[in-house]
């Protein structure tokens, strides 16, 4: 029946089929995201696969809670068509971030057309969650990097570690550290926000509580990154740059080598 979904099972099936159609139609965008998720150099969006899986789970979860007879939202068809046209234009223009940003919106609009605006809007969080896997967060990387440099400089001064900071370079008697863009803590920041947002959604918290969770997650992520970077520099200072975290591989703590990139 094109006009209604009389059972929950039927609604689930239509949602699954709709997701499959969206993946097929907008596969170029998904491919571009997969490139980001597989980037083993910056590692910033390697959590993307997990975010996508959680988003799909949230969509199915929301579909199972959609009960009763629902009708298509024909009024959203022009909006979906216009948005799809914009997607084609930005894709053909090679504006990668633009068509990536449009993907969750197109998914939500398609659901609104399929099962009605009122029911479709219940899926807003499930689709919005995908933004944690889309590189829109790069705009904040420089801010996080600068704040890390300032915070580490202050910590070094407070603990009497001899250091000279110029730009994002930290010079200590034993060697040199560069607090590069990849060490801003952006990855941890995004993941912390994603976890806080998911926690609030699962527990159906109020908007106020969700806001508190997001702020707390952001603060803890930033603070932990500051401490991580400071700890690497301190380890280099105390061990004449011979500590494992400085000499070998320590992305999951921070970065570095003898001219260490933290």
C-alpha cells in the first residue's frame, strides 16, 4: 500500500528499503566519507564506521516505536527534490564537504516523505547523529590546537619545566616538540560529544540534561588532551627523549618522535 503502513513490521521494512535506496542513490557521498574513515594518517574520523552503525540502529529503533497508520508527507516532496538538486550541483562542483553535510538532511527528508512529516521528524536525532562522522568539525581544529599550546605552556611554567614556546613549537633542553594540528584533540572531542549525545538519547533525558552532558563531555575531552600533551613533553624531559611514548608510537596517548609531534 503506497498510502499507509498498517503494521510495525511493514513500517520497519519500508524504512530498511528506504535506507538501502538512499545508500544506493548517494553512494558517491558515502564513498567520500569512507575515505575519511579509513584515513590512517590523521585518524580523526576513524570512528565513522561505528557512528554510521549506531545511526542505523537508532533509525531502526525509532521505526519500531512508530505505531499506527501513517501516510506519506507529500508536502515535503518539493523540499526533497530541491535538496536533491542542490546535492547534485555541489557534487558536480566538487564541493565535497557540502554534499556530505547534505546527506543526513536528505535522509530525514526522504523519511518525512515516506511516512509523513510528524512521524518522520521523530528520526531527526538518528540522522543528525551522522554529523559526528562528517568532517564538519575541522573548522574547530585550529582553536583546539591553539588552546592546547596555551594550556601546555602554562602547565610547563607551573611545574618548573624549562621550556621555550614559539608558535606551536615547544623547546626543552632534551629536544623539540611540535604541537601539530593532528594533536589538537579533535578526535577525542568529537567522540566525547558523540558518547554524551547517545547517552542522553538512550536515557531520553531532557534538553537541559543533554546540554549539561555535552558541555561536560567537551570540557573533559579538552582537559584530557591538554594533560596528554603535557605528559608526553614531561616524559621527554625526564628521560632525555628516551621514553617509549616519545620514541615509538603513542597516538592513543599523543604523537611523537625525537623531534616529537604531540
